[in-house]
């Protein structure tokens, strides 16, 4: 039985770790996790926010996926949008998911990221 999602793995080009660290920690506010020594030798880096983990592994010949992406559930989506734009990251709003606000952006190596926030529940009318 599947009980949860442990992490999402994204790829990155060799030598991109410092750019990724800056983006995921300073811009998104995630915490870098230490990789086990055997895995650290391969390069890449791991990040966490709450129960969410993103692992970025080094891939020779890296090309970012055009469609595949993690969807990051947030609160205060406007704050994330402003923070990303203030750091020079372009965002694209998408109103195609009913009951939610969301936008997409790319990390420094081109990985697509989705940020999504559920809109408030409609109030019940009595009567």
C-alpha cells in the first residue's frame, strides 16, 4: 500500500549546485538537507520545506522537461510570486484549475515548477 510521497527528483546539469542552492534556499525558503556520503559523491542537492522534499540529481546531457513538474502547495501565493519576481524569475499565472490560484516558473536550470493555493471555500447560505 502506498502511504505517501517521499520526495520528487528533478535533474540538473553538472556544476549547477550553487545556483540551485541559492534559488531553493534564499528565494524559496527551503532548507538544504545533507545527502548521505555515498550519494553526495554523485553531486546534486536535496531540499525540504515541511514534509516536502525536492532532490536535484546531476545528469550529464541534462535537458529540462517541458511538461513534467512538481506542484508545490503554498499559502500566500502572492508572496511567492512577488518574491520570485524580485529575484528575476519570470512567472506565468494560470487560471485553468477551478478553486485554485496557481502559477508556473522555472528554476535556474529550467526545471518547471508549479505553485498552487486553494481558494477560500465559498460561504454557505442559510435558507
